[in-house]
C-alpha cells in the first residue's frame, strides 16, 4: 500500500520523523527503469499507480487482509484455544 501511494505524494515524505523519503521522480527506482527505460513521465506513471492504490488496494485487498486476520485470530482463540496462553 505505501509503495503504491508513494508516486501520488508529489513531494518528500517523512518516515515517522526518522528520515525523509525523496519524491519518486528523484529516485533511481523511477529514473532508471521507468523514465529512462520506458520513456514514461511521472504524470503518465501516476495514473495506474493511483488506480492500484485507491481502487484496488484501498477497497478490496485491505478488507480481505483485515477479514483474514480476524478469522485467523478467532480460529486460534476458539478452535486451537491458544494453549501457550492458558498454561496447559
């Protein structure tokens, strides 16, 4: 999710006030394979990345991961009964 959202920021991003991530068009990740290799500008590259970030991941993948996590937690709690937590 953060990797798909990074192209749409348009600026530098602070990573939890620990360090700064430069905007995408200033990185080798963009310049070498995308800009120089494919000849695509950031504006053109942002369109499919926005779709992936907002439409695909934002709606379906995040909900599926959340539901899977909840179901796994319930399975471990009620079916397996978490023996390491009860001491048995």
